[in-house]
C-alpha cells in the first residue's frame, strides 16, 4: 500500500514539474532592448548609470533580458532621447526630464525646478511622497513612464568669463542652462541657451555663449570648461538635487512579464544609488584639482539669490494658473518640501554645519 502511494505521489510530482518548467521558461523570455542616453560615454557617471542598469538586468535574468546602451548621437541626438522612447524607436531613454519643458513645463519637475528639494527630499517625494505617482500620471500623455535612475546632488552654478556681482550682470548674459530654469534667468534679463553636453565647450570657447553650467566638478572638469572660463559659481539654485530617469515606452513596459518589471525596477533603483554614491566620491578631488589649476570659486550674492527666488516663484505661480498638470505636480512637491525642510533644519543642518566647521580645510 505504501509503495503504491509513493509511486502515485511521485507521478503527481513529476507531472507538476513538467507543467512548471515550461511556465518558468515562458516567464523568462529572451528580450533585447535598446536604451538611448542624453550623455556622451566620456561622462562616466551619467552614462555609467545606464551601464549599471543594463548589467544588473542581465545578471538577474541570466542574460535573457539584455539592454544595449547607446550614447547621445548614436541613435538620436541628446535632446531627442525621450521622443525616441515615446515613439518606440527605443524601449528606454535615460535623460533629464526638464530638457523637454518646451512640450509642457510640467516636465521640469521630473528633474529639478528652481529652489526645489535637495537630493534626499526629491527622492523621498518621488518614492514615498506621491511624486512618482503624479509625474507618471503626466508622462502617460507622452506614452512613457519614469523610473528613478540617478541623481547628481546639488549642482554648481556654472562657469563665467566675468564675475557676476549683481543682478544687473545677468542682463544680456548668454548662459547655457539646462531646461526650464532658463526661464528664470530670462525674467532677470539673461539669454538662456539649451545645449547638449558635446556642444557646450565649443560654444563657450568661441564666445557664442558667455557662461555655462553642467553638473559639478567631476563632469565639468572632463568637459574642460575651466580652460575657457575662470569663475566657478555656487550654488546651482535651479538644481538642488536633480533626478535622472529611465523613461520606458508604456506599451513595452506593459508587455514585460511581471518578474521582468520587478527586475527592471530594482536595477534602476540600484543605478540610482550608484550614481549618487559615485558623484560623492569623485566631486571632492575634482574640485581641488580645478582650484589648483586656477579656477576662482565664487558664491552668488544674497541679492542675486533673493532676486532669483522671487522670479522663480512668480514664474511657477503664473504657469500654475493655466496648466492643470503643472499645478498638480507643483502642489505635491511644495507640500512635501515645506513639511520636510523644518525637520532637516533640526538634525541634518545642525550636524552637517558642525562637521563642516571641524573637518573642512
């Protein structure tokens, strides 16, 4: 009797295994996707985040799900990356949302707005504070969805041929500045220019532009701006903690098995953390090298900062009056930011201020 029960149980187990194996195999199909980035390969932190994402997905799927990464210009130009994902030329674009503010100013909030949250708060808002939900509701209009896939931290204020001592010095200034914050510069009399990374140095060298900002010491050093502009300003008030995104074509995302969606989410989160950690590693020594090479470090004056704050708040309020998507995302971010900064003042600011006094050389 026991022998017959054993044989019956074994037969059932084998039959179940025969059914399960094809099911598992079907849930791990072989896929090859393409990712186009807004960065050249030489920017090994920004483009590196793309490579980290791709490697993590491949390793988690035993190379069944492969994402081939392409630098700016290899498939489409730097500032057409999101369009390529939207129309399914590629499955993923790694880019900065605010590059596309010309389509709708709401795109700015997916990267950074003037006097927006720092890196920690931007991430908190996106992941747990409702930011990801309201942004992806907006992105659906363009047939993409966003996963966090990098952050630069607080950026620098850019490279200038002359010192910027007052608001009047901004008037007529041809300034390469990323995306929507250029509208603030415009309100103060400047002339914003939006250029991809490869085009900035030649424009600055030839005098086509008077000043340029990119990210921070490590990337700026690689792009060579210190060779053609002497004054390096801080802070980049328009990019307190700029989020980068993996923008995935919605139809392609929906076609993925659930386990592949989970793997891609986790890989993007890992690339996000890697990017932040890499910048924290490489920016400090890069700044020291730049100063040793003659760079003059400057801070925007309180007068300039206050004028920019006022102009930014006026601009955002005006747009919110006529753009429902902008208003919805703006209110979500500002509510989170307004509640979080008083807490940062209690602990983080006090601790960091103490440590800076005792450790900064």
